[in-house]
C-alpha cells in the first residue's frame, strides 16, 4: 500500500477507469468509497480481463476479492439480462472458498460490485439446511460463491448445473489444500467445461500450491504483490512471554488497559475459546466465541455483533482466521500461538487490512517457543519480545481465577526465572486502585491517557498498541 502511495505521488495516479472497467462497475466502486486500485488489483485486473489464467500470491487484506470479482463481472456483463426465466441465468462463474465466513464475505463484495448490473449472485455453504438454498438456486444466478462440500451436495441433489461455467476462482487455495479439499476440488473441476478461465489466489506459495496450479491452470500468469509468506507491514507484531497459567489475567489486564474496542483473540481449541469468552464476560468485557461447534446462525450473529461494535472481544479458533474482513480491526491477540506457522500469517492478517494500521500481540509460553521459532522462520523476521510483568489486582481473587491470584506479580523478564520454583513474593493487594474500579465498557479512556505497561512503567495507550514509537 505504501509503495502504491509513493508510486501515485511520483507518477500518474492509478485509477480504476484506466484499468478499462465498465461504468456500472466504476459506479459501485465509487459507492464503496474506493478511489485507487490496490497493487494486486492493478496487476490482476488487466490479466484477468485479457482472458488468461492467473495464479496470484496475495495475502489477506490486499483487496484480492475485488481483483478477481471486478474482471469476472465485467466479462459477464454482455450476458446480463432482466429475463425472469431461470434458463437465462445459468451459473457462469464459480468462486470456491475454504470457509463459510469467507464465502459469505466474498459474495457480499460481489453483490456490492454488481449492484448497478443485472448480474445475480448467490452463496451456498454447509452447516445450514440445504433446502433453504435450493429455491434461490432455482431462480437462476450468474455468479455462485460456494464452499466445496456444499457445492457437491447440490450437484448430487441435481439442484445445480455447472455446464455453462466459463470462469472459475479458487480463493485462498492454500487453505483449501490445508483443509483437505483436494479430492472435492478434483470432483468439482471434472464437472466444469474444459474451456474456461481460471483465477487462483493463495496467500502462500507452497510446492502443493504449485502442483495444484500445474494441474488446474493453463499457462497461468504469475502475480505476486508481496513476498510469499510475508506478513503485512501495516501490522505491528509483538510477543509477550508469559506462562500459560497467567495468560488469562494478562489478557484481561491488556483488554481493560487498552480500552480495546474491537479485538479478535485466537485460541487453539474450541473449549479454550468458549471458556475464555465466559471468563471475559465475568470480568465485564463484552465477549463472544466463534468456532466450529457453533451453529452457522450463532457464528453469523457473533460476527455481526462484533462488526457492529456491540461485542468488544471475539474469541476465535482458526476456523475464523481466514477471510474475516472487519474494516479497521485494530488488534489481534494470539492467546495461544498456532502450531502451523501459516496460520499465524492468516490470523494476524485480520488486522492492518487495506492500508489500515494494526497490532498483533502473541502470548507465548515456554512450551510454545518452538512454534514461535517456526513462525519467525516463515515470516523471515524476528518478532520483538516485550518484557512484561503482570500486576494481578486483588480483585481477581474474587473471580474464579484464584489460582492465578496467589502470586500477584510475575516477571517474564527471564524465562529461566519463570520456570524456576521461586517467584517474587506475593503482594497482598494491588497497589494501583485503578484496577479495583469496576469495568465500564462504554467509559472514556483513562483521563490522564496513560496506561501501565506490565512492568509498571507508564506509556501512552497508543504506544502500548504499537501506534507510537516505544520510548527507550
Ligand atoms: P480483501 O483482501 O479482498 O479481503 O479486501 C480487504 C478490504 O479492503 C475489504 O474491506 C475491501 O472492501 C477493501 N478494499 C478492497 N479494494 C480496495 C480499494 N481499492 N480501496 C479501498 N479499499 C479496498
């Protein structure tokens, strides 16, 4: 994004109209508030409009959805019509995504970009009654966004014909492979006409992805807007070294101190996600959990509330790590870092999207050091480690976390010390009355606009969130 800005200042400002997009699409882009194409859009749109296959390496938040949706809609424009006959609206473009959430978001974008056209779109995904989707399919739609399993269900039930598909998009192809969708993909692709355009998007370029491209794409043009496996430069990353047993107290303290408005907290398991969300609620933090055991309705409800700002903290497993697009999400916290390093990239990609700044904080216990090493190898950089000491307010002993309240201040300055049997003597009571105040979710930030670091020093809130250079 920074490169794009520099480029724009130095040369002619790139615009959507110079990419040759139709007036109907330009109008919807103006409605969406887009003024300048992102780098992936600048590169991918001309290639896709020219009709060639594309293999694009673009991480989440780069504007990749518009990069494939706009040329796709433009190519279908000559076929748009107002007929009420379903036969006049066969599926002509198929967009496959790994998760329901991503499918929903992609289709929302397609709908927004197509709003001044007569092209119709629909999303189908598992976890909801298939019969609710069938009537919509039967009315006829040109652009279908689907998760692979549910698409195959519809094909089996003969509620869907794919004989006229001329464009295929594989979105987050690496994730589809990770999730074991390869057999489903093979089955689906065998049902599509051979003569078609294929656009493949992937955040990472593994050997498996290259194999997939060899199998399904024809002489694809390779586009990469950022170094593969890189993380977004807009995201300030930090590691807090903390014992597993102290993570919950640290999280609560951090959320309260930062007066955080919208934070996604990632856990490894569904059980931890649910438990943590309950603990946050007990502390007065408006939280909800989103994971694979929740029904689709519950997931959508939680996500909508989070997007609307009525839920402050969304505790999620990796099922939610892909595709979620929450504009200007300021903060992601990895309560537990993922064992698969790629998941780290996807998780922190929830913040710092489309040029906005974000902070990604990872709580790392001794046991998780090995995963951190793998993550740093993948992203080819060291994540700054912060020295934190946890002030545990006396109030915490009133909660169910009496275990963590037995030692009120733990230093993580030295991991060896953390592992050692002796700890600093426990304080009887929090020395800072601020922590004993009841939490007020809608209150203004603390009047003096300072908060404490975990070592007790004062730093501006913005610095804690990575927004200001940390003072030495
Ligand atoms: P994506 O990577 O497709 O999930 O897009 C990330 C976010 O960027 C979404 O909220 C898009 O609406 C937004 N976006 C995409 N393209 C642009 C653009 N050219 N200008 C501003 N925002 C954009």
